[in-house]
């Protein structure tokens, strides 16, 4: 009756001398050594894949350093300071509205302007809701664009009020940019006459605790007066990328 020697129930007849096995190793020992070698190969493979992934991520950031901002961000610390409407007792005065919002930033298209300006874009969707009544009062669609050759940031967007903006600026640090404009606006005739945009500036950054914060000012001429419409918030990433 054969006995069972070695790892994982390898059958070795008891009449066979261990000296007949090459290298004077038992079948079990040979099996273990083979497994160790296999594990070493797998470890090298996984390390290679991890390094390749890190290299691809690094390459993506080299192509568009703004890719650090990709993700789904939500925050409820927002403050909106806008001109009060005519139905109030003091139209054009500062009306403060706390808000919460969701910003979705995802990889977008590339483009080349005039054969020489190569751009890499992220798409940006912003939805803002008042805390007082849970109603959405702002919706924004646009692009956060990197001009690698000129090391410029372009923030271009439209809101459903018949207004579009294109601001330009700098990547101040790897996780921080600013952009502004006093001229690059497209507005309807009504808005030019009644709520003309005369300036826009924004600063956005990822903080050491990985939250995202921004502060922006829109200079308006409304109700016959100048008004600085201000918005700011701090948001947390809730997903690495939008579901769609």
C-alpha cells in the first residue's frame, strides 16, 4: 500500500528511494519551490502592472495637469451673494443664499486651433441648490481647458440665462488655478441691456485634505448699478468620475 509523502497528497511509493529523485529533493519540496518561483513571477507581474498604471496616470497629468480635478464633487458650505430682485423692497441690494451643489468633472475632447494651439479639455457640469427651499437656481455647462504650449488655463462655460464666458489664467500650483476676463462674454440683447456681465474671475484649488474649494466674482451692471456677484464653496469628492 503506497504511503502519502510530500505537499498536496503527491503519491510516492514507499519502495522508491529519495536518492532516486533528482537533486535529492522530496516531491513536496519540489512542489513548494515551484510555488515560490511562481509567486515571485506573479509579484513581479503585479509590480509591473502597478508601475504601468502609475506611469499612465502620470502621463495623463503631463498631457493635462488639470486632470487632478476630475471627479464628482459635492459640498454644502456654499454662499451666494447676488443682487436682490425687483420683487423685494431693495432691488439690487445684496441677497445672501446658502447653497449646496454638485460638480461633475470628466475627461473631455482635444482640439487644435489655427493649426498650432493644442488644447486638452475636461467637461464640467455644475448644479446648485438653495438650502432654504431645496430648489435648483443655477446650472452650468462648460470646459476646463489646458493650453500646454502656452501653459494657460481656459475656463469656458454657459449658463441658461443667455450668457457664456471664456476666462483665461494660470496654473498657479499643481492643484490650483485662477482665470479671469473683462471682455470674453456672449450675451443676449436683453442681458446686455438689463444685466450686463462686465467681468469674471475664479480661483479653484484642491486642498491638503483633498477637498476642492473655489471662489468666484462676476461683475454685473444691473438695475443701473455695479454689483459684484460672489460665489464660494468647499466640496468633497464622492466618486472618481461621473457615472455616465
